[in-house]
């Protein structure tokens, strides 16, 4: 039985852990709470950590004369450099981390659609940008899973995030073992999952594992991690998933009746058209893999990249 993996996730402290928002409140999140049973959380509140206190006057992003500021209108305080220094110091202590789950639209933690004011005065226009801390996370950890809590109501984004933190946690365990045998095994078990994401990166990762240049393990696995993160950068396209499932079906297609093949093809199409959840065709195919004792297929991470209990968290949107 596979060792129980608990990804390490840095999470915004205001998401149900502490009353640290500017108004002295907290924002509990059902997904963040449910995920806590399966991961190791490390909470952060950059605004508190740079000394702004609770409660505090709100801060905002301001773009003025081509320069970005993290500005506190009530006091005139500029906080950007403090936030950059805090980020640098924090990241030095984050060697073992698989992802970040941050507060959306925050001028410090947001990674998308953060309001940026076009000047410090009132009644000015605005554009969308990225929080100062969130931007540093994206720059320093380009291969990790980084998301906002609000976007995870979308099941496709959520399942991508879960897949990525769990696969990166497994890779981190391989790095600790530091053996070629474990890396080769990990790559073999990841093959069809990677195929759904990027055939290009799958081929590159295969060449890295082959290690024809005889690189030291540490250097080689570093290259592998970089390309693995690149492979899982974005959610897989439904067409890629269907193509992968059809490829896997080829392992036992000669044993299927014409009606069984038609039934599978119809389910692939319904999934591709958004009429079925991905779990339906995957479980159908897995059933045939069990029936025909396809051990190589059954050993793949694709079937259950993260604990199935996390599949039960309902959507509030798509």
C-alpha cells in the first residue's frame, strides 16, 4: 500500500484560522477547512507580519508614474518594501512546500484580478493586477500549485490544484529517497496523468529519467521537477484526457465487444461535451482494466491522483 501523502500547503491565515483581516474578522472557507484533514497547513498573514496590526487601516495597490505601491491611504504609509523583505525572509524557510492557497483579490495575497488604483488620490480609475506577496510567490515558486480560495469553487480548477499538490508531494518523497529506482517508478506511474496534461513535457521528462548524460541524481531530479511543474502548469484539456483514455483502452481493446467499445466512445464524447464528470469515463475504463488484469494501468496515478474523499466537496459554481 502506498504511503499516505500529506502535501504541505501555505495558506492565508484569514481563511478561517485567525481573526487577522483588516477589520478584525475572519473568512472561513468550506474547501480550506475540508482540505485541512488531508494536508499540512502553514498559515501566513503578510500584512500582520509586516507590523500593520489588527484591526488596521486598509491598504491598496497603487500604480503611479509607472511604479507600483502598496499604500495605506489613512496614514500615507508605503508598505511595498516591507512586504518584499518579509517575502524574501519567509521563502528562505520554505524548502518543503507543495503549494499555496491564498486569499483572492487581496492587495497582498491575491494572484489575479486585484484592484490597482491609478493614483493615490480619490476618484481615480483602476485596473486589475497581482498582490505584492502573491506576485513574489508566483516568481519564486513557478512550479508549485498556487491558487486563490475563490477560484476553487470551479471543480476543474479545484481538481487541478489537488492533483498538483499531491503529485508534487509524491515527487518530494522521491527526492528524499534519492534513488533512480524510485524516480523511474514515479515517472512510470505518472505516465498517463502527464499525457493528459502535456505530451511534449512527458517526452522531455522521459529523456531526463533516461539520463543519457549521466548527471548526478540531485541535478537530474532538479531538472525533472522543473519540467514536471511546467507539465502541470494548467488544467488538462478535455480532448487531451479523452485521447489518453482511448490510448489506455488500447491495452485491452481486442477483448471488448463492439457494443462495449461504442458505449465507452459515447461516454468519452459526453465528457468532452461537458455532459459528464471526468470520473464517469475514468471509472468505466478502470473497471475494464481490473477485469482484464492490466496491472501496469492499474498502478497509474491517473485513477486517483488525490484522495477520493476530496471529490465529495460540492461546487458552489462551475
